[in-house]
């Protein structure tokens, strides 16, 4: 029920265009995937999300387990019906919360014990439990439970996290029922090249439908992240999608695509939108600034999202300064559309054979010079 087909590649780079088929539809790659942690991309309805060109969204196992609980979602018919989204869904395993909620958890070889931030109760999350929850949620793609080490961390600590990640992947594979859900493994290893290589080879050995590179954008220098992607991606199977977790800036996505990455996710577009910031071709505009007060042009004359087609910069400035919820929704909608539009433009450039020319100057601070 899952397949990945490469449609085109780009000379002088590892960039590629592909199609990942799932039970709820296909995903064209490279592709940005909006994050809907609690079965909602914050501030946007499912119809608004569709209008951005989104093909796949993410939800989170840990947070949905806490509220409303996977049983409630399953009784509704799964995440697709629960959130009114008929296209593909990916669920994170809860492994990132091992990193982000480090003060609330205790890790051992069996799994992770969390203190529920809502009521203080203990929550046990193991590879088997993570797969069980994700099965009940009904996502198309489910992620293996992993340990994401912080940055910086000692080589011994990262090596231990890698061992657990690989052991937990084996247990996830054993617990996974296959069929209408694809299990993706996750490569860890911090900033240690030999550990990254070991992890990439270990995860690849399971012949899974897809592989993610995790443990990036956790505090390491940006150049270190690029080095990880550059060295790890060639070790991953060419016949399955490659997913770089937690990345959603223009420059970083362009560099990653050049190195053979297919999928991205990040909370950045809606987080910026909720703080009154618009993404305009890679730049960040603070819509509170007084320069927009009497600016009656569209937010971005080249964008066809609702915010740009129906409203002016002046109106958006007014909404943000007045703390109206509509302003936050419109900016979030626009920002998501911008990132999807950017990945679409990279796809077209690869198909047209001009990716190297159009996206090669990624050493510059801004991608605003592109005509996409």
C-alpha cells in the first residue's frame, strides 16, 4: 500500500522529485508538511489547510495520548475523521518529547517514564506502547520510538542513545502490524560522524518504507546540521523517502533538497503567524510595524493564498495591532502556503533541470532573490 517512485533527478546535486503513495493519497516530494500536534494545525481549518497545497500533516503521539486519548480518536474512526482531514497523516512517536521534556522524564532501556504535566501522574511510554497508540490513532505513517540526545552531549551519551534507538526500532518493528501503516525509522548520532554512519546503516538494514534523520535543530550550529545531512543521506536507501525532522526555513530546506532530502516538517510557519510575523520569500516581516499602516498593497503580490488575494498589508497590520484572532489565522495560512510553495518551486526547478542555477546560491543569508 506504500511505494516511492523517483520521477526526476538534478545533475550536479542529489536533488530529486518523487511521489510517495499512501492509502489516503500521494505526496509529491520534495514537500513541506505542516505540524498539527494536537490534531490541528494551529488556527487553520482543514479546508484552509487544503487551500495551501498541503498534502500531508503531522500529529503527535505523546500529546494526543494525554488529550483526548487515543481511545477517543479511535472511536471516531481515527485521526482522519477526527480532524476532518482526508489526506495522509504522519504521527511522531513521542520520541521528541524524550528530548523536549527531559525534566519530566526518566529514561532506561525499557522506555521512558513521564510525569504528566496536566495532573502529575506517571506515564510509561515504550516502543510497544508508542506503536499501540499510533495504531489506534490511525495515521498513514508512524514513526519509530527513539531517543533524541540533547546538544551538546558527550560521545558516550550519544552512543547510548543510538544503541537504545536501534534496540527500540527492533521492538517497534516487532510490534508493528504493517498493512495500512508505514513505519519509518529514525537515524540518530548527534554530531559524531561515526555514530551517524553506524545509525544510518543500522536503521537502513530494516528495509522500512521510509527513514528520517532526527536529532537536528536541537541547538547544534547550522553548519553542523548541514554536515550531518550531507554525510548521512548518501547512506540511506534511494528507493524510499528521506525525511529531515524539524526543519522549515528556506535556506535549510534548499540545502537539504540538494543533498537528497524529500520531506520536511516544522512548527515555524504557524508559530511566526501567531506572533504577527509574515514570511515573504524567505524574509520575516513584523506586521506590527507602522510602515504597514497605510500600505494598501497585497501582503505578497505573487501569492494566491486568501490573506494575499483578499486583504491588504494595512488590514493585516490593523488586525495584528488589535490582537484580532483573524490576523493570526491569516498570517499562519500565508506562512504555511509560502513554505509549500517554496518546496513546489524546487520540485519544478528539478523537473526543468534548473535547480542548480535557481537554488544554488544558498550560502546567501536570504532566498528572497529567487523568482519562484
